[in-house]
């Protein structure tokens, strides 16, 4: 018994060079996290209790005044939350449904699956600000979309003159950018669904849509939960995209 204890202690003894190597690899990410994430967060919390204009001599302690203003008299703060929630509620179901059905279609065409994956993923690597500028130009009063509308015999639409049409334009641009990454997630999840289960269901008389909704979707539910969480997190941080595309137009209703 003593011998086995001695052997286990000897087995758990680490090589010093390996330990140093591990810490060396971990040091850079940890330093980056502390410097670029933790420190700015602490700095932002501390500076929120001061009236800070960038000039040290003019900095004055104001205590909880800024927080009182936000929660009691700053209506723009609550309006921004309302716009964010509205944007999320309308965009998320459309994005998830389209991504799910597109992933199923691509999975059936395995020969070109790699090409489709690349095509759908490309918008995700484009800068958010650039996406905003592109779709701001497309939805401009004299933009491409209105040119197509007039050729079809309809009147031009001033997309950014109305809150509802402005949010619709924002959703279209955001869908174009983030749609592809969700297609990839769904494809990865659907590849784990056993083919035998789907084949058995088809033999029993289930059609493609039934297999998709009653078998594939429940089996990838854990992945779907993670996708929903990531999508909601991303949709609550879209300020740069809004500023680039509408800059709050019309009259600050899309801030």
C-alpha cells in the first residue's frame, strides 16, 4: 500500500520545464485579457462616478448623479433598449428559420457543400461598419433598391424617413452579414444526426419536412440553444452597425 502511494506521488510530480512552458503559453492571453478587458471595465466603472471631459484638471466627482439621470430622466436610454428588443424579436426568428432550412438544403447537395459554406460565410468576415455603409447606400432614396422598385412600376420608398421601414432595412442588412455563420452552425449540428434514424422514419412514411421538424430539430436542440444565446448577445451589441447605416434616423428613432 505504501509502495502504491509513493508511486502515485511520483507520477503526479511535474517536470519544471513543462510547467514553465505552460505558463509561458498562458501568460500572453492572460496579460491581454487583463489589459484589454478587465482594466477598461474597471476604468469605465470608476470614471462613471466623475464628470470626465478628458482634461484631468476639469474632472469632478459627481457620485451617483449619472446613474440617477439615466434611470429617471434620460428617456433616450430606455428608448434604445426598446429599439434593441424590437430589432431582436423581429430578426432572430427570421434568421434562425432561414438558416435552418438553408442548411438542410445544402446538406442534401454534398458535392457543392464546401462552396456553399464559403459563399454563405464570406459576409461574416466583412466589417460591421462597411456592411452598414453598403446597405445605407442600397436603401438610399436614389439607391439600387429604389431603382428596382421604380422599374417594377412602384413609387420610391424613403426607407429612412419612417421608423418601421428603417428597422426593416436594418434587419435585412444584419441578416445578410450574420445569416451565413448560423448556416454553418446548423450544418455542423445536422451532420451529427444519425442517417439511420432519418431513413427509418422515411420508411415508416414520414416526409422530408416531418423528418426535418420532428427528428432533426429536436436532436440538435442543445446546439440551437447555444446559437440562440450567441445571437441574442450579438444583437444586443449592434450600436456600431446602427450608427454606420442610419445614424439613428429618422429623428433618433433607431438608436
